[in-house]
């Protein structure tokens, strides 16, 4: 159960982060005037979410190891 909780926790962190990033990038690049704004937003978010999730699964353990290494010294 603890292993599953780790993956669900990562999903809960990654999902809002990618939503925020997708909105910010879309506004910076296109503004609100674009006609298909919501479609473009969801399309970019659906591409970002799996990439960010896999990246987080790789980076979080490495960051934890680095943090432990720094604070043990």
C-alpha cells in the first residue's frame, strides 16, 4: 500500500503543477484572444502531464539522495 501511495502522491503534486504551467505558457504565447483557447490548453496539458509524471518519478528519488548526502556531511 505504501508503494501505491507514493505514486498517487506524486500524481497529486504533478497534476496541479502541470495545469498551472500549461495555463501560464498558453497565456504568454497566445493570450486569451485565441478562439480555441480551452482546446489548446487541454491538448498541451495532456502532453505535459505524462512527461512531468515520469520526470518526477525519476527526479524525486535522486533529489532525496542528494539532500541526504548534503545534510549528512
